[in-house]
């Protein structure tokens, strides 16, 4: 059902994503959808987590496929992070906007940001001379910068290559 929900968000927008419409599009009964997600917010939160997990998996695969020295690792981190976020075609942003103001969304968003930050810390730790606590704080800033750069690419305000190069410079500055 989440695959179908993703297609609805991508092609028709988050406003169109309701439990009833998802049931029709997924070819299941409404009670199945209501039992699984409970509410529209429950659906949006589960979709948000699922999309973010897909991003993280793609990022993790990109990083494990090519582990090198500091220069290569920072370039791979920057490219992988920006591409993973932009490859979702803004779907995560659309779902996040639909959840705006939700206390549940705030908690989930924070949890996902912490996971992303920890992944960046893991990639950079072997190459950093900074104390672990300092690196962790710096990586919080990197994740925020990466999200902002990727959002600019999705909006068309920045080219992907330009965002990757800017993020690479930021990552290297943290080391």
C-alpha cells in the first residue's frame, strides 16, 4: 500500500492521499486500510518513515560500495546524500508539508534526522581529527545543510552538481 501511496503523492499530490482513495487505488477494502493506518496522519507518518528509510538504504549502499580515503569518502558522502534526497523527487518534502503542525510528525522527523546524523558521523569518524562529541555536533549542521541544498535542487533553485560541490566543501571543512 505504501508503494501506491507514494505514486499518489508523486502524481496527484498529498492532498489527494486519503485512506479511502488509497484503498481504491491499491485495490483493497477500506477496512483493511483503516485497520492498518488508523488515520490519515498515521498513513502520512508511515509513508514518511518508509520514504526516509528508502533514502537511508540508498545512501548506505552508496557509501559501502566505495569506501576510500578522506577525500574520496567526503566526495562520496556529499554526492550520495544529495542524490538520495533529490532522487525522491521531493516526495519526502511533500509528505512532511502535509504533516506540518503534527506533534507525531515532529517526533518522527527528529528521530529520522538523528539517524541521518549518526550515519554521517559513522562515515566521517575514521577521517576526522575532531573529538567525537564535536564531530557529532558538526554533523547535525551538515545534515541540515544537506537537506537545505537538496531542497534547493528539488525546487530548481540550484543544480545538482552545484549542490554536491557545495556540500563536499562543507563536509571537508568539518574534518
